[in-house]
C-alpha cells in the first residue's frame, strides 16, 4: 500500500510540478496565435457570380498581397488583376452591364421611414380595391375616389383582432388573413449598471417568452369579396399551437395555404384551404413521438400545388419525399442511412433536385457535406463532389456551374470549378498553401472517432495540440462543449486557428471538440437522445471518446480533464460537474441557460416539450446545484438578452445554499457575445491554476 502511494505521488509530481512555469511571455504568445490565419495563402474560393452570366470573381490572399480573379465558367479561363476595377476592363466594349457590376457597390438594403400611424393597405391584384385593418377589423375600400369602405368584420377587439397581413387571391375575389388572440408577452429586466450616458444605473426591459407561457393564437380566416361575407372554417384542431402562418394563394385562386406547428412540436401540418367551401386539406401532416425539428422543415410546391417536395424523418433519417395534393406520399425520393441536410435548388422543368447531404460514404466522417443531384422520380442520384471532404458549393444562377471549395479539419482547401451535370472538373482554381504555417510549428488538428455509449455508433470530433507539442510530456485535456440539439457543432472545414480554443491550447493543453448523441445531422434515434433530457448532452459518448483517445495517446492525462462552453454549452459545462464529476474536474460556464424553464420558449420547448413537467427540473443546473464537485467558474453578462442573466444568478443562489465553493465573473455592460480579451484571460488563468496547478502570471 505504501509503495503504491509513493508511485502515485511521483506520478503527480511528474505530471504537474515538473511542467515549465508559464510566464507572461507565454500568455503574450498565446494572445497572438490567431494571427496564424495570415499565414494561410489561397484559402477556399468564395465566388461572387455576376448576375445572369457564367462569370464570377473572387479575392485571393497570396504571399505578395491580395489579388482578384475573374473566371469564365464556360472555359475555366482566369483573368488576374489588382482590384475589381481592373477586372472590369475585360468587359469594356463587350458587356457594359457586367463591367458596371464589377465596379459598382450597390446597396440592396434600402431603409424607408414608414408612418406606422397610417393603416397598412393591401391592393387587390386587379388594382380596384385595397384591404386594411381599422379598429381591429377588416375593411375594404375602392382605390379610386370617392373611397367607400366596407367592413367585412365587426367582432375584432384589442385582444382578439384581425391581422394586417392580408392576402388577396390572384383573381381579386377572395381575401385571407389571420384572427389573432393576443397575450401580454413576458418581459425580463436587465440592469445596465454603468451606462455611458449617466452615473445612475439604467433599467432595460426585453420581451422574452419562456417555456410554459401563454402565447398568441392565430387562426386563418377567409372572405368572399364578391358576396362581402366570411366563409366559415373549421379551425378547432389548430388552437393548441406554437405557431400558424399563411403561405400564400394558389395561382389559379382555388385555395390558400398555411403551416401549423402544434405546441410541443410533435405535429406539423401544411394545410390548404379551399376558397369555395373553406374545406381544409392536410398536404403534409408530420407527427412524432418525440419532436419535429421544425426549423429544418423544407417545402417546395410544384405545379401550382398539385405536388409538393417535403423533408421528413419518418423512416428514421432526414429524406426528401414527393407528396400529392391529397397529402399522400407519391414516392420517397432519397433513402438510406444518411441525411439530406438542405435543398439548394429545384429545377422544375427537368424535375431535378440539387441538395447537400452527408453520411452516405461508410469510411468518411458522416458530417461532411456533399453536393448532390437526383431526379424527382428517385433515379439518377449523383454525388457531384466525390472527394472525401467537406464541400462548400456555390452555383451559378442557372445551376450549370459549381464552384466547390472543399477541405477537412485536417486538410487545407482545394477549390475547383465543376459541371453540375456530372460533377466533372472544368478547372482547378487553387490549393491552399500552408508552408509558412507549418514552419511556425503549428500542429494540424486531428480528426478522431471512437465508439459511443452503445459500443456501436461512431462518435466524431477533433483534437487540437499546442505548437510546442512534445509526446514525452503529459497534457491536461479540456473539452470545449456545445451540445445544442439544433445542429452538429464540430467544424468540418479547414481553419488555422479557433478563436475560442487556440489560445488555450497554446498555453499547454490539449483541447478536444466532440459531437455526441443528442445533436443533429445523424439519425433520428441519435438526435432523440436529447428529448426531455438536455442534461445528457452526449456525455456518455464524450467520455468514451476521450478515454479512447487517451488509450491511443498516453500523453493525454484524463485524470486532469476540464470543460468549458458558452450559452447551451455553458449549461453543458456546469452539468459536467453535477452529473459526471467523477471524470470532469474543472469547468467554465459562460452565459449558460442553466434552467430550461428560464430560457427562451422557441428553443427549449423544442427539445424539452410542453407542457412543463418534471424533466425540466431533472435537467436543471439550478435544482441540481447541490451535486457540484470540482472547480467551477461562472461567467455571464448583465445585459444578456439571449439567455436571461437571472439563470446564472439562480445557480449562484443554490450553490451558496449548498455551501459550495465556486468562482463567478459577472460582467457589466456585456451581453451574450462573450469571448473578449478579459474574459478569455480569466478562463486561461482558471485552467492554468486548476489543471496545471500553477499560479497564473500577472497580466
């Protein structure tokens, strides 16, 4: 027993006390690490396509400075110039429009001062009438003088009014809008303690609905203008709603459509309202036992609504379907154990769909984006970007040509010009030059994967090492976490530095980033782990991944594991010390949403459900603060209007009640966007002292 204790103590000495003492110079070196981005030449091409042409230009950073290129996509020929004005000379005498476009900067975001005291009027397509809201009711009047108003409704009140988002049918015979039951939205107070305008603090208020709140209800209404009467609609089904909004009329005026998201996000409907009798047909009726990821829904109407492209996870993976105007599936267009990420373009004439997808190559990182095409009948699937990498594609306006800048976390960019027909390469546009970067001692990130909690599913992430990396040393491991279920979060493209990681890495840590179960862009089952269970945050997968990496790399010291995160990642970071404190020893939680009942409604009800139940408490860092073990630093800003600052203060209150030791940094004048020099230095100091066991140098 005594011998084992001596060995253990010697191990602690070798891993901590013998590490070189960090100095102010080390901090200064870390603070300048982000400048390494300037040592990457020819980064991925970001094309600017000229309108209605097959030409594009791009700026390129080269050892001699920035230069510009103009490319003819039809031939692949490039013209080089010092600036855009010089490029425009290529078109002089050939195409005045393109020459002007290259030299002119046009402001498309015009600002107009609208008089909100005047009613918003909506003209009918035949220009004879205009509809508007007055005293909460719908009126229509002639556009010519004398204007004779007709009240289509008289039952509108201040709290139960008709919306001014009025839409006429194309034949000017029907009118649709919403009747809205208003509520007083919750407001949160923010105290600006040190305003620049005065000595005394300023109290600010923000509209901020939270889970469980009463929210507005909007229901569709339909008017027949030819008879001056309302056509009754059966809308009882849509009263329990998170949202309902109108999506326009059919071109032949036979119907208008709306989309409905049921409260709790377990049912999503695309409805079509018959303009003659008011009958409502469900063109899509998506239902799930857990949740529907509603802000990744996709709909594209074909043939004036006779058909509809729709994305669904009904078979367990996110795929494209073709639906008829009766709501029935005509065919599943894409299928397999992979994911359609988004649709880029629909060629209705040739019935071809261009889209981004991931996960169909078994030996590749399943998050890599590939640009694909497929016919609407499900034939002709083609990966137009076959290289095993993450592809960022920008197409010409007619989608005949594609600029593809592809890379990986461990591979610099290659940029090519492709044909959208078969993906063949028309021209090489450039490859990144990182010779100066590697000469500085910079370490290439490593893409790493290991089995998750079930022993079967591959979990993917990356490992970042310092520029003075030495395999004979022992390094603490710090995870930068963001487990928000709305997406996956480990970057799949090449970058020389990471704003929130690289400086910490350079101080002598190995930093890892991982996408565990509960995040998006894998199977529905992978994603569903988060449902009513945000405290899970994929931790069993993350811990298994880190242990697997440490087994392969003995210099990763998993007796000294820290974690930090921002926003949802702040909730995750603190949760590590509540629910997995046998593994994680130190955590920094930046502006965390520590209790999902305290945070914004649209994000938290999506994953935790409605109505509020005990699962909210089970995942709450506030209710579970008594479990804290390890060293914790809480950071947030007093003016955070994304995550209520009271969420962190409630955690502080419960930690004090439980007599827990922790550190807190409450930042005056700061909002949700942290990551400035001061707070980053505090994070660095915290991990230097808690994991390296050193006193941080004076700034």
